[in-house]
């Protein structure tokens, strides 16, 4: 797998955390960074995205809003969603469309491992 050819959309409303994820994962992947669902949906409409890492709570929306949009518009991405949360348990009605849930604070090496594993174990026709 050539990871530099993969683009990850990171959605995080904490700008400092977003910059840290961008810097860390940007060593291995192309990164598109957004701070809210509205801008993330615009990016999904205009940019080739292979995976999404998103905070569960984003202002007045949560990750379920994003996943519902993906199911309708970009179903090939629904198995490539990683949720970040500070809650010990999240209640997503779309748990079968989440590749992984990571709890904040997220160790960067753990995040890298989860992303690499997700790409290494996907179907060959997805994300290529």
C-alpha cells in the first residue's frame, strides 16, 4: 500500500487538536482538515477522500449526521470512519458503519496504527 496516495478527512472542532492530527498523520497520508460538519460535507463533495476521522460531537451536530450523509451519498466510505470521543460510551445509531472508536486523549501512535490497519484490511476495490 502506498499511503501517500490516501487522503483522510479529519473533522475536529478543537483547532489545536486538529493541527496536531494533521501534522502527525500528514507524514503518511494526504490530509484535508475541517472544523465542522458543513465544511466537511463540502469537502466530501469536491475532494477524493479515502477515510474520515471525526470527533463524535461537533457543535450542534454529531457523527451520526455525517454517517447518514455518507450512506446516502458516499456509501463506499461508510466502513472507513474512525470516531474520536471523550465519552466512555457513545450511542451511535450507525455503529455498524464505524471502523473504530478511539477515546480522547488519543495516543498518536495508536491512531496511526488504527488508520494503517483500516487501509491494509479493506477490500481492494475500495479506496484505490
